[in-house]
């Protein structure tokens, strides 16, 4: 989207990949922790302590990740890229 003067009002494109971000190791640790929680190898309290968040926040994050994963899975099965919201996997490009 552009203004009348031709200036872009959108967020600028990412210059570096998201994996280069300084917090990327934290994201990977959280993903691994959520996987071990889902598999039953870790209790909710232990996972929350490991990530230094409250249990309610952990469960909200877990629900959001599972929702995004199911949306991505459905889109992959349908062969489309629709359904990726701002918080979906499209941000990981």
C-alpha cells in the first residue's frame, strides 16, 4: 500500500533471515520444550520454569503454536498458502 506521494506505509521487508535474529536460540528452545511437553516427557510446571514464563502463558503459547501448525497442515494438504495469519508460519520466511 502506498500514499498519494508514493511512499510505502507497509512494514519494510526483512533484510536478514529470521534465523539470524538474536532471540532465535530462545525460539528454538521454546519449540523443543513444547515438543517434549506434548510428548509427555515434561510436566507443565517444569516447562514453564525452563522457559521462565507462567503456566498460563505457556498454555496460551502452546495453543497458539498448535493452532498455527494445524492451519499450516491444512493449507499444505489443500495445496494453498491461504490461512497464514500475521502470527502464522509465514513470518518465518
